[in-house]
C-alpha cells in the first residue's frame, strides 16, 4: 500500500477511529506500509497497516489518497 497524494500529510491512528485523541502522528506521502485489513469506521473505510517496525496503525482507505499495490 502506498500513500500517493503529494500535497497531503496523513494521520496515523492507534485504533480504528477518526478522533484527534487517537492520532499517533502523521506521515508524508510516498511511504509504503504492509496492508493487514480494511475496516469501516462510522461508514468510512480505513486500512489497518503495519510499518517496518511492526507497529500497527489505521489510515484512510480513500482511493483519492491511497493506492494498494
């Protein structure tokens, strides 16, 4: 999975949520993550992903921002 919209910083969430209290940080575009699952949060999709340090996060699954390869 790759983040590909070059004008956006993406929020990483520690749980399936859109709430600010669950934001672990942000990442720049161009990074890749291991895809684990796709979940629905209040009707909006998020991907459950894993980074190279084995940390698990949730990120938008909008095809406008994210490309799965």
